[in-house]
């Protein structure tokens, strides 16, 4: 069933801490990192007579960083899945709509904004002010990423397990709505794992430190995504010297120097998901969070949650994750549990599951009935907060 809106006017934006995904006509996504550039360091100051900092994004950002000609300060307006610098973000949204997606008339745009399930409706109200008062879009629909991750697999009920860059979120979903009292979240996520890997690679710091900060981060991320995995039995593998030689991998740096990625390095950092002491933190393990969330739900719903556990987010892409979760949950589930009792849904595109779910919802006629349009938002200035409370999901 198609949406009443023209599809080219519906834009889906997933505001991730590491990456922002944007979609119009199902074609474009862009990086979310922003850069503040001090114009006073430009050779020609005539372009900026007031010497005010300028925000740069996308290809302009990459060019400035590569040329190293300006005094720049990297910043990220999104922290822990929440925007803490709205002024920077509103310019970034304008950039991705006008420059990234080449939309000339923002007044015709209908936005579907994907947000963390734990972010408050008061927070969403502040974002609505930006979209309607500053960008002046036609309509906005706020949807939580957990429900959309499930929706991307064709499910409306199940356990959403989102493993992102800054936050891991476990939340049961019933008929499309999150069961908030059973929410579990942790900051032992992608960013912490990357930092742990960076520490593990310090034995090669003389070879890696010669690169720019941007290049170093790319190298570390590339090693994490392509060489690291989840050990089936961490303690046994760490003590077994027989595995070391056959599991060692060679990695070629951009300058063609080669470093050896030992098995300890390959599965040490990712073990933080199961034992936070690895990174000197005190947090529940991922399997324990899953069990805790399910146990807070009604008994009648638990079996359905166990049978529909949906993985999403970039950190869920580690090889060996599902097998390890199955083993650990079987051991700690109250009363015991058989592997046959539960099922993990892990689509190969799960890194973008919430975004995909958002694009599916945006293509349905349901979008029209759920979204807040500009006219009803402006009709009752005193009732804006009430409207946000009623129409955010």
C-alpha cells in the first residue's frame, strides 16, 4: 500500500552517534561527524569578516581535514544516542536535505525521524521546534529505532537487541510498542570496543602513529570489522597456545607495512560485551541483559520474545556472536533453556535495520495517519507538547 505523499518528499533520517543514515527515493546515506573550522586561519579572511566559526560537513569536511590548512576542531553533536548540540544539528539536517539529497523546497518534505527508545518526549518536542520552525518541513513522524528494527524483519512483536556505536539497547516490543519497564541498556558498545582494540594495538604504535588521526581511526575500525570476532569460549582460547599460529592474521597498512593481528587481539576487545571487566567497567553482560529484559515481561509473552530476538546495529555484526549468545543464555536462563526454545533473527543488512524499517514504514499509507503535520502543530501553540506526547512512538 503506497503512501498518500509523493515518495520523493518522504525522507527517513536515522540519527546515529557514529553515522547518520538519510533516505529519499532509497538512495543516499552520509557520515554524521561534523567539523568546526576557525575561518580566521583562512588565507583570505574576506569571506568571513566577522570571524565566526563555520560548520563543515560531508565532502567539504573531508577536504579540509585532508589538506590540513585550517585550525579545526572536530566535534560530534550526538552523544550516547542523543543530540546535545541542537544548533549544530539543525545546520547539519539542512545540509543533508539541501546539499546531500538536493531538495530545493523543504516546505514539501515529510520527515521520519528515527530516535532512541529511551529519549524523552520533551526531548523530541525540542527537535520538533527545529523541524517546523527552522526547517519549516511539512510533517514529522518520530519513531523509536527498536520497533523499526523489528519491523524491518516483518515482525511487530519480539525482542529488539540493538548493538550500536555508543549504546546497546534491549527492549521487548509487543504489537509495535516498546515495553519500557523491561528496557535494558549499556554503554559497553562499539565505541568502547574500538578503544579497547586501539589499546591492544599499541605494540604497533610506531607503525600506526605515522598516519593522521583520521587514518588511524579508519585502520582500527577496519581491523575491528574484518578481523575481530567473538570467542566461543574466551578463557579456553586465551589459554590454548595451539590456536595462536593458525588464527594469526596479517594486516597491510596503507603504506604497505604489514602487522600481525594475534588471536588475543582478534577476540580480546569484543569480549567486553560478555565481561565488562575487560575494559575496567562494571556492567551486566549482554546475555544477562537479554535474560533480565525477558524476565520483566509477562510469562505469556516470554516464549514469543525468545522465539523472535532481532539483532540490529553495527556491533551485532561480529562473527560468532549468535552462537556465543545461545550458549550463555542457555546457561543462565532461569529454570534452564534449550537452544530449540529461542531464535535469533540476524539479517545480513542488520547494521541498518532501523533505517530499513523506517523506509518500509515511510512507504505505507500509515505514515500519513501517524505523522504530525505543520498545520496542526501551529494551530494550537499551547498544545504543542500535548500533541508531541500523543503522536510520538
